[in-house]
């Protein structure tokens, strides 16, 4: 399922057979036009379209398994439009399409399309989860779709939406105004809520809290077990001069490194934006954060409560990129968790920012950063692929990246010290790397790095921990 700027979500055959009906791999089975873009399809016929590009179905769809009110299991596809519009849609794709499907059968796959005056451009990617609705004997679990208000909505505030996965009906009093009466929001500046991450604090799989960041650098948490849902400020991202740093990436949630001795959760995210023309030349300082949410509702940490890690760049060679180029190393400052609430890394290059989602695996935080080019004839810019220790934000205990593409994990000699590399440079834009886990026992992991020049080079990582790492005695 792929959205496109022709105004459609396209469904392509990916398997050889669907039941007893043969389909050709790669063949389009149907296309869906969301109401959010339907009225603008006429713009595609304009002779001047090539000089005035329009956006349509630009959001990446997400397939998830849910349970409907009658107990039946379904697979639904949810997605937004990004810069293409102000709606979120859901299709029931439980039964794959076949060549013999009628138009009525295909139309029946559309469950709902949600819009609201406070829903902006739907850059916030929907999250599907199970939540508890009601209290006491009236409590039931329900499949829901969770998403933020996106950007450029009617009042410039960040809102959280929770809707029924089957019907699209708003739940929990949605939209939830995260700013509320908070003084951390600046009403004189535009804001909007980015993609959210759902967490199950009780380990049941039922979501009890939602984290999301906004364009004013606020990292919010919504406690779904509270009687009245509201936004709780977990952290305010600001640079060394106190300037707010926008959050447009999805937070990553994990247990504290010292769990279960230390309670609470780590929230990882980066800052920066790349949404419009003014962002290309923006050189504001941006950062990567690992914040300990110790579950206190009235004591969000500040930048001074975090340990700083510092990036340095060194010249080396690699078989992945011809000639010499820059690699990165990073400090390994320890964290005293009795006095500190996490860590941060200030990105060192002017204009560098984090605009793609992170991956967490085996105490490694994997992400890419981007430095736009201001040259309209070049366009690509540069990207850094980074791998740091998620517990501290510093260097991992041993080299993780096959920097030279030779199947080994080498250190870099810097002033007589052998340091573990944490970053490699690509002279193009790179998307969030796709992580492919190895089989354990020292087997390499792999990152597939999608580049703006159409190449997708594999980068080998040292094999992470696999298999059982803990156990619970049930009886």
C-alpha cells in the first residue's frame, strides 16, 4: 500500500496467490482517493502544474491488527496525508483484494475518514493500540487509533486525538488540548503535535500512556489511567541559549537502563524541522535527547539536569564512500542517576537536524541527521548515520559500525587513542535506516540506508543481543 501525489492510495499485489485467485506481483489491485484530497484532483490537469506542485496522499500508511466490538479480528490500514491535507483514513484490509472483486467490494473496505477543525496537516503518523475505556465494572478494552493534530491547524495549538479503530468515533474527549493552562506554550507562535508513541506501563500490552513532541520543543505525556486526560510536560527541549527546539520525530520509549532497580522510563528523540522553505536555511542548534521520565508529575528536568556528550569529527577512509571523508566519535561521560535525569548531544554542524525516526536495539540508539544544502542546484545536502549507547548517549563499549565496509569493526585512532566510531557521512539525504536483526551468536545486524540518489547501501552493525534475556517464574 503506497500513497502518491496523484491523489490516491494504491494497493499492489505482493504475493503470487490470494486464496485461489492468481494475481501478478506488482499489479495494482485498487486505488483509494481520500475525501481530504478529492476536491483538489482537478489541479492535476492544470497546464501549469509543473511550476506549482501540489501535495496529495503523502503520509506513509501503517497496517495493524485490531479487534472489533463483536470480538472479530481485523487488519486495518491507517494513514494521513502529510502536506496533502487534513484527514486520517482507515481501511479494512483483512481480506486481500482479488482480480474478481467488484467496485462495491472494494468500496466496502473503507471504514472511515476523520477530520476536525483542530486537525492540521496530518504529518502525525497514526498509532494503533489497545486501551481501557471506562472504569470499574464498566471497563472494557478497545482498539483505537492515536494521532496528533499535525501542523497549521485552526488555532495553532497541539492536540491529541484518540478514535475508535472500527468506527473513527472520537474517544476520551478528543481532541485533548495538551497545552491547556500550561505556561510552557507560547500562544504568539504557531505550534502543532507530531507523531506519538504508546507505552504499556503495567506490561499487559494495554496502552496506559502516550508520549509526543510539538513544534515548540515540548515533550508531552498523556496518562490514560487518569480521570481527566491532559498533557503533562516531561521535558522542554531548548538549546544552550534557551531557544526552543522543535520536535518532529516520533519518541522512542524504553525501560530505565537500571530497571527494575530504578523505576520510570527513558524517552529518546531528536529535534529539528524540515517542513517548508524557511527551514532550508535555518541554522538553529538542534540536539538528540535521552530523558528519564521518573513518573513525577511536577518536576520535569531541565537541560542543566542532563549529562552532555560531545561529538568530534575525524578524517578517515571507507569503501562505502570513495576517497577520504569525515567519521564521528563521541565522548563517554558517565551519568550519576542520583543527580541527573538523562543526557543530550548537541549536533555540531550548522543547520544539522534530526527529522527521521529512531531505532532502539540492544542498548544502541540508531538514527540519522540531515544538513540541507542551500544551493538550489544541488539540493541533496548531507546526512550522518549515527549509533550511540542509549544508556548514556556516549560511545558504545566496542565498535558497532563496519565503517570501512570490509566486514570488521574497527576503531579510529585519534591523537594516539583508539576510539569507537559512532557516525559515518553520506553526501546525500538519507531516510531513517531500516534495521534488520541478525540471528544472534555474533551474526551481523544490517542497516539499509535509503538515499536520495536512489541507492540503498547496506551498512553492517555488530550483532546485537538475541534470545531470552530475562524470565519470570509463573508458578
